[in-house]
């Protein structure tokens, strides 16, 4: 991943347009993984052409799975069956993608061969002990760098035992790693969560014909079944739409239509928070697509007020805090974020990066260990650093809707991990965003 792309975002708006956003990242990773392990040929429509999900597809290519891309956002996967993966031709480079590394650790724990999982500088600093520990308890053998850091060496050939696990941390990635190892384990694997997290792994396993029982906060399956190829239709990623929802809320005179956005209840915490802040966002043509709730969202400018973000909503908006920080900075009054320490170990320390950037733009932010108090105010222009974090880069671009001078955002190349084409799309909607 090349660093070195900065953006200059001049004050702009209003925003107008009727657009779709790229496919859901979480679902795209899982669709490739399950299609690869299935018997038969699966078609994935709406696949995210982002660096993160391309890394997952490449990993399976290295393990002998044929993945064709007849057109953008389409993948045809020739499944090799549950035990059909081959020893990878080299290390599996997950790039910037924590989801790829953690889910693959679970999936690879049940193979007969050894594999090495590597990542970029950001991923190499992210904690993997959270998957190593439960997977080891199932019988996996995974070696890491000191402190549970990548690269990971996942040694195959160890029989796995199903187990009951109640992770301390509410994490869909940890839950999914355990469930994917459970496919290869003897007996029953159960995950009980302290707070329910996104359930795409469970839903998609069911769609691929694997018997799995699940409800919010709990999932159970047994090893030894088969995955049957199926077609997967992936909706637009709410986490990508989030930036446009906040931007249009902030820029006076804006009205945007965002088509086909996935509204899985475990993903839309920000929608509830923005509405509580006073946002004008409506849902149209609600429908089901591939078992997921999908709708078109219409967002119009509105004045936002600061709120206390309920801590129980944090897992449902875990990826949306960079966007929320900017909404809070532009809102009237104070916004309080607590119970979100996990933000410190995302693609960057998002509490630190967003707080530092907003301060550079004139906003008072009081950081705490697990959140921040953001005092809404007037933003001026300035230079901010995204720290190579895709979501921080896009969030700072959104600040240009209300800032009184140009914002130069450093290190924006990683936006391609989750929202390829963001800069061009944003420009077409009314942002004044120029890569330099
Ligand atoms: C994801 C789960 C979340 C989220 C990440 C994608 C997933 O991470 O932040 O972007 O696809 O399962 P955690 O489960 O670690 O909170």
C-alpha cells in the first residue's frame, strides 16, 4: 500500500446526488471464505473491490481456489470443499485487514497444512491474542510475535475440539474466528457474547447450508457438515454510507439519496445516534436482499445537537466513531463517548487520531482512556494526519462541509481498503476534494 496521497478539501457543499456506495466489507470477506470452502460454484454480486477484500481473495488464490472477476463487483468462486484447500504458495498477506487476519486464523487452524499470515505496518501492530487464546483452547497451534502480534504462523494438522466460549470483548471478528474453526472441530462450538455483534458469519453459514443456531449474542454449530455453493448478493456498506450521511447532515441545502444500503441491526448504531442528534434521515423502499435488510436512505441537512452516546450502542457503531467525532465537532453542545476503548486498537488509535485532528481545526476535545468529550464549535482549516487510517481520512474530508478554510489531510491512500473511488464520488456530489 503506497502512502503519500494527501487530500486538500476546501470548504464546499451543498451535496446533491443519487448514488450507491461499494459493497459491504464484512460480507465480502465472508462470502469469499465460505464460497471457497463450499462444494460447487458460487456467484458473489456486490463484492467490495477494496484492498482489504482483494487481499482475502488473493489468499484463497494462493490456496488453490479459482476466483474469477468477470466484471467489477462480481466474483465467481470455484469452491474446493471443506477439506480442499492446498498448502499456500507463500505467506498470506492480509494487508490492512484485521477481519481477514482474524477470520483466516480460525479457518486455517483446522487445515492439514501450515500457513503464515502477514499484514502491513498498521495490522502488524494490532492485537491477535484475542483469537490466538480461544483457538488454542480448541487445540489450534498458532505462533505469533511477542505480545500476540502478527505475523501469525498457523500450524495445521492438530485436531480441533468444539468448545463453549464467552469472549470478554464484544467482537464479531473473535466470534467469527471461533465459529470458522468450529466447522473443522469435533463436537459443538458455542459463542456467547457480552454484547451482540454483527452476525454475518452466522447468517452466511446458514445460507451456505451449514446448520447453525443463532440469536443476538449467541451462536452454536457443530463440525462435520458441508457448505453448499450459493449466490450471495451484497448490499452497500453502511460504514461507507456513514460519511455521506454525516456530510449531507452538516452541509446546508444538501439532499442525498443513497441506494441499497445494508441495514443489519448490528451495524446501524450511528443512524440512531444521528437521529437523536437531530439528523433528517429517512428510509425508503425497505426490502430484503440475501437475507439482509436493505433500504435507500435519504438524508437532508439538519442542525445537530451533542448527545451522550449510550454505551450499549457502541458495538453497533464500532466503525463509525471517526464520522461521529466530526458530527459532534459540528454539533451544538457537547457529545460524550464512553465505553469505546476498542477504538484505540483499530486501523489506528482512532480516539487519538480524531482528537488530535479536530484540535488542529479548532475544536476542544477531552480524551479519556475509553472515549472523548467533544465540544461542538467552529472549525477552521488546517493540516491533519489520518495516520493512514481510511475512516479517519474520510471523516476529516467530511469536516470540510463546515470548516472555514481548506483542510489538508495526510496519508489518505488507505481509503482504497474500504471505499475505492471515494474521492471521485465525493467530488461528484459537491465536495471540493483534490488528491495531491
Ligand atoms: C468486523 C468487525 C468489527 C469491525 C471491523 C469488521 C467484521 O471488528 O470493527 O471493521 O467484519 O467482523 P471487531 O469485531 O473486532 O469489533
